[in-house]
C-alpha cells in the first residue's frame, strides 16, 4: 500500500473518532426524560448541531495550519476538497444551530420568534460575539463561490478569507460560556479545551514558528531569472543547507519575494526541477500584475518560503510504471517529477501551440537519458488531432497499458476534470490517480 493510503486512513479514523466523541458528550450530558415536547426537542437538536459545528470548525482551522505532518500527507486536491466540503457543512450547521435554538426556545416559552431572538441576543453577553462569528462565516462561505472568487484579486480574496480565524476566537468564547455541556469543569470541558489548544498550537507552529526557523536557517535569495518562452520565466533560488529542506520533486512552496511592493504577498508555486542541494527552481507564467512584476525581480532579493508541501511525488505511486499528463504551465511539477520516476515513464504534454511548449529541450534530454517517451499534443481543442488524443480511445491508443500505470495529472481545471472523467471510464483505479490542481 502506498504511503499516502495509510496516512489518509489514520486521518479518517481520527476525524470520525473526534466527531463521535463530541456527539457522545452531548448524549451523556442529556439525562433521559429531559426532552419533553417539540420545543425541548428542537433545543436539544440545536445543541447537538452546535457541538458538531464546533468540531467541524476546529477541523477546518486545522486544515489551514500548514503543519508539516498534515501538509505532507494530504494532497493539495484532498485539502481543497475537504476545505470546500467542510466549509459548506459548517455554514449549514451554524445556521441550523441558531435557528433550532430560537424556534425551540420560542415554542418552549410560548413567545414569538422576534421576541425570543431579542431575548437571546440581549440576555446573554456572549451572543453578540456569536452573531459576529456567524456573519463572518457566512461571508467567507460566499467568497468560496467560484463566480465571486474569479472576479476578485487573489490577494483581496485571500486576506478576506483569513478572517475565518476570528470565527474560532469569537465562536469558542460563546461555546464555553454558554454551552450547557462545557460551562462546568469535567471531562467534556477538558476534551474540548484540549482539542482547541491542540489546533491553536498547530496554528502557531505551522504559521509562525516553523516558517521563522526554516527561513533563518536557509536564508534564501534569488540567484537568476531565465526566460523560458512567451510570458514564462524561471526563478533560481539559492540558500544554505538546501538538502535539509527535504523537498521532493513535485512538491510546492509558498514563496514571498521581499520586494518593495510584493513583500506582503505569498503565492504557491511548484518546483520545476528536482531539488539538487544547490538551488531551487520555480517556473511562473505571467498572468497578472503580481506575476508580471516577478519577471523583473533583481538577483539577490531575499525570499521567504513555507513548505515544502504536497504529495504529488514519486513515492506515492503503487505501480512500477507511470504516465504524466500536463497542460500548459502544469508541465512545471511534471518536469521535476520526471527526474524521480523509473524508466519507461510516458509524458503527454498538452499545449495550444508550439510557442506554448516550455522545457522542450530539457524534456527531450531527459527522454534520452531515462528511456522516457514524450508525446506532444499541440493544437486547439477543436483540432482533430488533440480532440481525438484526449479521449478514452485516444489515450488507450497512445498508452495501451494505461490502467496499469500511476497517472500524474497537472493542468488547468477543464483539462483536469475532463481527463479524470476519461480515466474513470478507462477503469483506472482511483489510488493510481494523483492530481496537482492549479
């Protein structure tokens, strides 16, 4: 079994064990016979949804901590999917928690919804912070909608998204102050306090302590900028003790270049060459103001990094042979990964035109050195050749043993989604499909 399978299995067990423990605390704290009537039942439903929402919030924050033991065991695709799904569930649970408590209390007291809402908000000091936390959570959930996200600058979206940390601060004050199960000292309070402290400790370590230690040790600086093609360039970075980074081909770092107008921005870019202990290389396509400015960065500029992260690596494969499929600038991690994979690997490189192909000389050199076959699929998606090649029939013709290979796929969302659908039709087992989304 691949290394990542065991990691995902244990993380799944840990998630469900924590959720069961949280619900059991509510169950144990609700004596039999206390639930009497619709109002009381709704109130208890509100309490249990609040408990589950609190747990989901902690897990959601944990996914954002960037601690190495988590960031190097879950793929970027897994983290994105979990973050999206948990965020949606968390928003629904929080709104359900508030609604059930208000409706249940109104029924129990025989008052109107408006009067009960006013009583709850004005009668409990911690409710104001809970309302603010709920408003922030709903706002962050709206930012996750693709139509909204695509029209916003990345930096603005990112920093607005970071306000979700305030939900932890504001929401947990309310839970410990007003939660029936957590107000008094005991096993329930100890469990939740320990869980919260664990997540906060991971947050401080992953976001503050580990990056400071890493950058003080390695002292990275830009060594050279080379232009690879139309609007594509590579940045070579040197530093001390680069072997100690323990980075692998296919992984990415979050890079912060300390320029006058870019020091406050950190962006994820994959390594485009396997780490060699002498330098790190990232390759960037200029698609916006920030990446356009990086083309002119001066050698000697200090660089701060977080990472390495990701599991788009050779040690995750479960088969002896591999197929790499790259689209556009997705060739960067694929080019690096090619150095770590065994002989007999096949690369399919999809590009709109010959001018869009980068690393062609390097790829051809590696093909000769490593007995690798490079297949260039060039042309628009409406051209007969590329259109036929990127179908189930076409891929099977190009790679007859495709179902017996590990598939590494990196490219724009459209290519990723279409190719995964084709691989499913070809009955390639999911454990053999490794994704590195943009």
